[in-house]
C-alpha cells in the first residue's frame, strides 16, 4: 500500500533530509537516534499524556458549529485547539520536546517564534520544568504580537529581537540555528513546526498527531464513523495541519484542504503562498518548496498573520501537494479577516489570524449537504486583538 509518511532516511519522497553545518552533525545524529526510542517508551507516553490531560486540558473539544454549517451547507465540526492552555496547538509539541530534551540530558532550551504562540508554549514548559529558555523573535513580529512577548518574559524566557531580513519568522529561525551552532552540546532547539532537518518534521508531526487521534474517536461518538469527508487546516510551516491529518494521511476517503497565506495576493509581491509560488530548494536544513528568486535567494514573505509569514513549508506538505494528496488554497489577508468576523458573529468564537486562513478555505469548496468537515481551529484571537481593533475602527 502507498504511504505518505516519512521514510527511514528522513524523506517524504524527494522532500526532507538533513542539510546542516558540520558543527550540528552530532546533535542532529543524536536526536535522530533517540527520538523514536524515547517517544515509544512507556515512561514518556505516561508522562506526556498525563501532562496533556491535566496541564494542557486535552482532549480539546470537537464542536459542531451549527450556524457555520448552515451557511456552508455541510456538517462542520471545529477542533478546538484554541482552548488548550496557552491558547493554541503549539503546547502539544513543546511538552513532548522538553520531555525528550530532559531524557537526552540537555540543560538549555532555545526556540524561534513568529506569532509568539510557540514562544509562549516553549517558555511555559521551561517554567514548568525549571529550564532556562531563550526565544528568538523578529522585531516586526515583536511589534505586532506584544501581548505574547510580555507573556514570554513573565514566564521567565529571554526574548531576543532579530533585526535581520524583514525581521519575521525566517530571520528568527536563522538566529536560533546560529545559537545552536554555538552551543551544540548542552542546548536543545525546540522547533515549533514541521520544518528543519530530519527528524524535526517527523518529531513535530508525531507530537501533534494527538489532534487526529482525538478526531477519530470524537467523530465516531458524534457521527458513528471515525473519518470525515474533509479535513481543513491552515498551513505555514505546517504543524497543526500535520497533526490534523496524521492518522488519515493514507486514508484516501478523506480529502485534505489547507489554507496558506496569500498576503496581498499571489501576484502582488507581498505573499507567503509557498505552495503556489515556491520552487524546490533547501531552507533551514530541509529540502522543500521555497519562495526564491532566479538566483536561489530567498524571497521575503508577507502575511498579515505572523505565524504564516514563512518562505518555506514543511516537507510533508510539499510532498502531499506534489502527489495530489492535499489541495492547498491561497487565502489573502482580506479573506482571512472576513473569516475572523464571520466566525465571531456566527459562533461567538474569536479565532487567531492563522486559523482564519483555514476558515477562508470554506468559501473555496462546494460541499454536499451530508459532507462531514473537520476544521482545526489552531489558536484563539487574543494575540491578534490589536489588529482586529484597527480593522473595526477603520470600518466605523
């Protein structure tokens, strides 16, 4: 049977791998050797699932959105990752990775962040486990995600502003990798998405797969079958999308529809639509699709959403699109903003800007009345309130 999962060499088809500087070779090799052994051990599983239950608040609800369903003519369920502790799916991954770091004897944690949700989730688990934490964040994102910056500092993290490039997620990742190169022996890099050198894309996907694991039994309870007709999620690096589809990836009955950030439009020169605009290349240690010019220089991405403002995409998503397994739609800033206010007015839920790109996909698909749709609401909108307030004030 055809599988879309990673192979033993760390590739999804031709995408993935570990393209890294020599100084990091041993770190990455150690991680490759340890991660499956740890994740499959009884002690890890017990501690991880206990923390997900008692600390994060899992399982997250699968909520039938009646008014949204009526509007789009299908049965739409929202997987409520926005209700997790720290307000997004990111905590599923950081708890797993810090437990792995502890078991590997690492003493210091670093992370990159765009929207700040991964930074907050990393700072949270570092406070919980009493480990020092350094978070790299672009100056542009610091300005637009101020509440999350203050949360990270309150949780004891050192937030280092990054002023290179366009001062967003790509640049924060560059600086985190530089730090890792300088401190390879004692430092564990908690990557926030399904990007980076193998084994990170697989590690993050496995830790986020708790999302699809829960969807299976929750749907079975509600609909008498454990699979939907459609799975919908937003995709930047791709961790919430990978977690949403993980247990359905080889089930061809389930259609996968993802929303990426078109910014001001595909042809505007201000976009982060990597699937639409990217070409094969290497970014942050993995072969994937990358927004780049004819000389192979990375193009600066743009999105109103700090968490989707990335010029690459997880190799799993590059592969799934290449194989026709997933359909990726480009959702622009205006469509995402419209989706925010639509969900707020119809269901009383204020979503994160990232999640709004998933909601924007609903307009792109012609559903049948009996279609069952599960859309992952990856985060809540607290961090984006300044943006929403500006929009409301402009409309007044």
